[in-house]
C-alpha cells in the first residue's frame, strides 16, 4: 500500500508525538521501574542507575505529560514518592511489545556473532 505525502505525514505525526514524550535514555526505564510499585527518589536512582540530576529532569517531564504523580509526605524529613498515573497504564501494551521485540532482536543479533 503506497501512501501519498499527506497520508504519510498523518501516520508519522502520532509516532513523533509519542517519541517526543518518551524520548531519551531514561524515561522508559523509569516508567518500567514504576510499573512495579511506588518508589522514593533515592530508590528510583538506585534501581534505574541514572544520575540524580537527570532523574529529577526526567521525572518532571513525565509529570508534565501526566504519566507520573509526585506525592510529598509531611514527615521529618520530608519524603517524596513517585507513582504512575492511571493514564500511564495506556503505555503497558506499548512497553510489553517493545520488550518482546527487544528479546527477538537480541536473539537475532546474537545469533549472527
């Protein structure tokens, strides 16, 4: 099926929009970690292996896109916990598909070595 320029752009724009939200090395690993539960900042930092500065930046962007919720608890010292929003659940199939493709791709590439 051949697409004209307008149809091609119509197919590309939603993919670009999705990639704009999930761009970078750390957003998907952060989301995957949070799929397994709510975590405090230091826990996420250790689990994902990202610098604190980058983690803070990525979490703010994920909050802006309504994928992550930040909850501040009135404790001494103050504690902050991160969790996925219900809207982030819409990424579950996408992430599962990426994981399946990644496994197949790894097997294919490793078989050539």
